[in-house]
């Protein structure tokens, strides 16, 4: 459905190292949008005309969040419908006066006049939607994913062994394979312990590079950063967040977090309720939107183990 709107989520079914970053961006945009989808509960959406598909709530919400607004108008064939479009015109206070609808189902020769031929249902006062918020946090989480992936790969790179020649390299590789397969005792050629025949040779014909995994293992810190980013996102979209134990927060701090949550949410709610009021007045409908008060999100609810490996 979303790809029909924008072709945006046609990302395929998997990813590799080359496409991981783009795949992660798409994943987080979808994930964060789905979290936003639960903020409002709509009722009273009009029934579709006979033999037509009923109002698609998913497309309705996607249009509000992605485009910022939907044009609501009535046609003979489809009844009342909701469509994305392009705002045109300037009113006395520089507000848009019309909407251009580009759809293969409609053949309007001119923009629909707002307030007479259509109503505009908007989520934000500036008609911009909240996809910039979703995209911003999706980008931060994508970068975090890339860092986590690199940390996991680096954690596997504990040792590197340089052999004196190809024969020694093959022998060492075979020895390591036997150890990896769990053989309790490994027999190797004693010549591996003889130095290479030159004065600068080491005591054995290989050099070993060791990494201190415990010192360089940063995966717990990266997971904590992801947790913080998600908490910031929840606060941004109006979900009450407690970043620390409530009893450890002074009253002013708790009030500050509540204010951050309430302000953005209330702006959206006021804009949405006013636009629905005008739409209902124009078409005699009774569409209502109720803000759903989510449960408080705490840092503990998003916690991850922070134990570092011994080596």
C-alpha cells in the first residue's frame, strides 16, 4: 500500500554488507511510523460508496504522518474520500486556498477550493506532517546499527597471524581449523618452531597480532545509545518518558520531562481537532480523533545486558 503512494518501501526482502545502511534506514522509518500510528484513535470515518473499498485507515494515517494533510472531498462515484495532494494559492493570512489532486481515479481540471469543494485534515499547523521527526531518529538509529554491526565484526577479529611463507601459512591454518573443530590434542610439524633462515627472523616463523577485546568492546555503550535515542523519540511524539528511576528525580525535573512530552502532543491534537471540526461542518460528518495516552516508557523497559566479554 505504501509503495503505491511513494514507491518508498520497495526495499526487497533482505540485505548484505553493501545495502545494510539503506536497509536499516528503511527498517527504522517503518518501525517508528508504526509506533506513531498508535497515538490517535479515529472514529466516524465515512463508509465507502457501494462496490468500493472502504476507507483505508492505514493509508489515512500514512497520509497524515507522511504528507502532513489529506484533502477530504465528495464525489458521485466514490462518496467521501481522502487523498494526498499539493497545496496551492495564498489567502489573506498566507494560508493555502486550494488543493491539487493527482490521482488516476479523478480528473479534476483545477484545484479544489478549500472550505467549499474540499476540507483539509492536517496533523500539524504548518501542513508538514512529522516525517522529518521519523526520518531524523531513523537516521540516528541507522548510524547506531552500523556501529553495532562493526563492533560485532571487530569482536570476532581477536588474532591475526602472519606466516613466513605459504607452506607455513597452510600448516598454521590447518592447525587453527583443528582447534576450532574441538580436537583435544593437535599434532603439528616441529619445523614450525624453527626460525626462518635469516638473521632478522623471529624465534618462530610467524608473527601474532593480539587485540584486547575486553578493552575495545563497546557494544554495551552502543546499545545504551540506541536506548537513549528511542527514549528521545518517544518524548518527541508525546509519550511520557521517565529516563531514570522516578524516586531519583526531583519534582522540577519530572515536571520538565512531562512538559516536553505534552507540548508537542498538544500542538498536534489542537491542529487535528480544529481541522476535523471544519471538515465535519462542511460535510455533515462526525469524524473524531482521540489521543491515546500510552503507558509510560522507562529506561528499564528498553534495557540491554551490559556485561563485557572476558577476552
